[in-house]
DNA sequence: TTAGTATATGAACAGTTGTTCATATGTTCA
DNA sequence: TGAACATATGAACAACTGTTCATATACTAA
C-alpha cells in the first residue's frame, strides 16, 4: 500500500503525537451526542428555563407552547445524556439541570453568540 | 379563545418572568447552530486538534483520514459560526480556534462525558 | 505562462432528526 | 375502585445533515 503524498507542512510523527493527546474516539462520539442534544431550539429553551428554576413537565409545556409530547421527548433526550435529572414530587415529575458543567456549557455558548453585536 | 387548563404548579406570571429572563429567540437559534456544528464527529475532531496547534487543511486531512473535501466542508461550517478562524500563509490556509469560549465549550463537554466512568 | 499543489464549492444521495398523533402508563383523591 | 390529571412512548412523515464525487479557484515556482 502506498502512503498518500504529504504536503511540506505535514509532520507524521507530530500528527501521531497530537492524535494521541486528543480525546478517545469513544468520548468524541459521546460529545457528539451531547452537542446533538443541545442543537434543538426546544431542548435549548428547556435548559435555559431549568437553569432558572426546576420545573415539571406541564410548566415547561406552558412556557414553551409546544405539545406535551414534544416536551417529554425532549426531556428524555436530555435525561439520557445526563444533562437534566428527575425527581418525583407527588403526581409531578420535576426536572432540573444535572450539574455545573451543563450550566457552563450553555452559558459559554450564549456568551459566544452574544458577542457578535 | 379558551385558555388551556393549567396544572396547580403552573404560575403564569412566574412563567412570564422566567421567559423574559431567558435568551432572546434569535440567540437561541444562533446557539442551536453552534451546537449543531459541534455535533459532528469530524468537526469535533478538527477542534480538538486545533486546540493543540493551528493547522492547515492538509495536516487535518492527514490526521483525520477523511477526504480533503470533507475537511474543507467541515471547516467552512466552523468558520461561518466563528468557532475557528483562518490565516493565509503562502500557499497554505492555516486554521485556529477562534477564542477561549470555544475552548471552554469543548472542554466542559469533554469533562462531562469523561465523568461517566 | 504553465504545471503542480492547496483549498473551496455544488450537487446528490443515504441516513438521521423533531414533531405530532394516538395511545399507554402512573399517580392521586374522592 | 374509578375518574381525572400528569407523563411517557411508538409510529410515521417531512425536513435536514454529512459525506463523496466532480470540478473550480487560488497560489507558487520554474
């Protein structure tokens, strides 16, 4: 098998070294899944509401003006990636932001987009 | 028009207040686009390489083992959202991470997924 | 100018996603 | 126990995405 031609900037050893220091393939895939979850307007709105106050499904439904089904599906996605967590409270299911990483994540992104005028 | 029935936890005034403190619809949409860009394995790998060292397209091509076209398309997406920036250097086009927000963003996500054993 | 290298772009196709509708499950209280 | 409320889930369809292929553009050196 022939090696592909390399341009003069390419240093195979250095690239090998950089690849070793990069996250494992498995974690890249997990991160993809997390960002994938954060890529929906509905799910982002849910997170920015939960960031202020934990809420049950019907509160979110009221606030977001989408169907209960859509909220529930969205919450499941967030839950499966441990971006939000759940607590039962009588007949209500109360959702809240899982941890500070999640807050920082969405806040960094907000700052990034707010920066552009 | 009838108001939808509300569950006892719903406080319309409070919800109104929470909505006002949430990011504007425009910024939610921008964030969606950013997270959407971060949701691809290829683009994530690009960012985690650029995080270590600025690189030209052919270096990335070598490192990622995808076609030059895929790298270039990926870089365009990242560039359009100001996640990476470009500098011409002779015949090479050198890409680098745009700013600290972007570093923090991907590092928070990595920490989040690394936490789960 | 021309050849060769480096990068960008458009089209197109397979694969993936978010929503809604319909329905199921779970909880409370009378 | 049953009625009413709260939440979850499965199916299905339209819309969107990432890659490749083919080709265009840009820069350099001879």
